[in-house]
C-alpha cells in the first residue's frame, strides 16, 4: 500500500466513524465509562472528606507515605492529583475499558451493516466480558511494563541531562504508540470476528505485521490530539504554582472528554477496517 493509498484508506476509516458521531447510542459505552472516570476524579478531590478517606486511602498509599500525607493538604492535593487519578483510572480501565470497546464495536458493526439489519446483539458482548477484560489487561500490562522497564534500564544514562530526558520521553511516547498499534485490533476482533483471547491477539499482531505503517498512523493520528492534556497533566507543578491549583482538576476533566472522543473514533475506524476485511 503506497503512501497516498494509506492516507486515503485512513481518511475513509475515520470518516466512516465520524459519520456516526450524531448517534448517541453508539456513544453510550464510552460515555458511561467517562462518567465513571469523572466520579473517580470527584472522589479524588474530595479525599479529605471523612467518609471518603477510608475508601481512597489504599489508592493514595500507592504514592508512598510522604506523598500520601501531602495529598491531604492544599494545594498539594492538586499537585499530586494526576498521579492518584492515574492509578485509579488504571483499575477502572482494566475492569471496564475492554467492555466499553467491545460494546462500541458491536454497535459499530450494526451501524456499518450495509443492509441495515443487525448481525450482532449486545447481550453476547457481556458474556465475553472476561475475555475482553483479560485481553485489555494483557495490552495494558505490556504497555506499563515497557514504560517501567525501559526507563529503569536507561536511568543512569539520563541522569544530569535534561535534553536527554526530553528526547527520551518523546521516544517513549512513540514506543507506546507502536505497542498499542500492535494490539489495537485485538479487543474489537473478539466481537467482530468472534475470536478468543489468544486468537484475537494473534490476529492483531498479524494485521500490524501486514500493515505496519498504516496501523501506526491509524493509532498515531488520534493520539496526537491527547498530547496537550497529557503535557499539562505532567506539568502539575507549574499549573499549581503559576496558575491555579483547581485548574488541574479541569485539565484532567478535559483529558477524560478527549479520551472518550478519541476512543470512539479509533474504535469505529478499527471496526470498519475489520468489517471490510471480513467481507
């Protein structure tokens, strides 16, 4: 597939997904998942509430004893909010994100069916929740393992060199996109093609191997829209000290909304690809 053909194919897939933006039913799984994240975010900023403290303290303790103590004070709460929220979001993601992708995949299959008659029902998707959960947990685990292991290997090389750190962070983001591109077809394949966990992972790897540049761009282009909120979240110290501590809450809220839109479009594009390939 040439460069122009690749761009045309990508544009066609994205347009197919964007045509369904006005159908609220298709948004429902990711919308409900976003609501769960917003509830988590609200709970995190209410950490000092005596009723919530026992519930959230195990999550906050992941920051370490010193940071956990700081999280109960203002404005340190907002300084550490991205890290606490990220841990909570990870747990939510493992449990619910695979299901949200699966349900949205089924809804897109129905929407894309040329004759207008559904080939899939939603009830079997819930029956496949364990498969969706395990598959998504594997993908998430690989991404987190690489993001933990690679910096550990190069930690001594990066010490004392801000320029190297900046370049390394950029490289790690690209590596993250590549890893997700390898597995991006897996969860939808469980629903669209009715495959099991291992088979779906193999299918995704096979598609990536056959279309590496195309799949990389398929994931990269939506990922670029998340960079502003990701960057601001990583600069919590500047946001809290130079602007307003409470602004950190709204940045994370914006990140949730951006992720919802990106997941919707990317899932639609991937499902469209799988449907066309199947036909």
